[in-house]
C-alpha cells in the first residue's frame, strides 16, 4: 500500500486569515461609522439642552507672536511634505513588488503586495487630504 501525501496550497491556507481580517476591518469600519453618525445626529438635541462653556473660545496661537506663527506653519508644512514623499515612494515600491510578483507568477506574494499597495494608497490619500478633512471637521463643529 502506498502513502499519498496531500499538499495544501499556501494561498488556500491563508484564505481564512484574509477573510477574518476583512471581517474584522469591516466590523471596525461599521462601528466607527455608527459612532460618527450617532455623534452627529444625537449631538443636536443634547447640545440644545446644555450651555457650552467653551462657546466663545477658539484656538488661536497669535499670542505667541507672528514669528512663532510663521515657524510652526513652516514646520507643519515640511512634516506634511516629507510624509507625502515617503508615502509616495512606499506606494511606488509596493506597486513594483506587485508587478514583479505578477510577472513571476507568485500568488502568495501577489496577495501580500496587493494588500501593501492598498494600504499605501489609502495612507497617501488620507495624508494628502488631511487639510481638507481637518478643515471640514472644524467647519462642522464651529458655532
């Protein structure tokens, strides 16, 4: 009697792990969306009943002088630009890894590189739109 060896495909073995990650991320996203929705919808009636003690207060760094204002704006801009440059390089290199894995026919590497491309793209998009996101949040919460 001969023994038969069964080989398990690596991609098939990792499929439940990817499915669990996807489920976990969708659950986290759903909870976050529900929290934001509840905060925006339920905050209206609650804020009408309570007087806000910080109603006349707004963030202002002008008391430190115009020289400090120029410096922190430049430092924040430089950090933002460096972040964008790093994320752009990371996105391009992960795209090249995906292309190399596709050309080589490596299914497992292709899956990993695809996830890396998605993560780098989302990180770059989020960083690039940080000014818009922060501005819109401040616009919404401003009295």
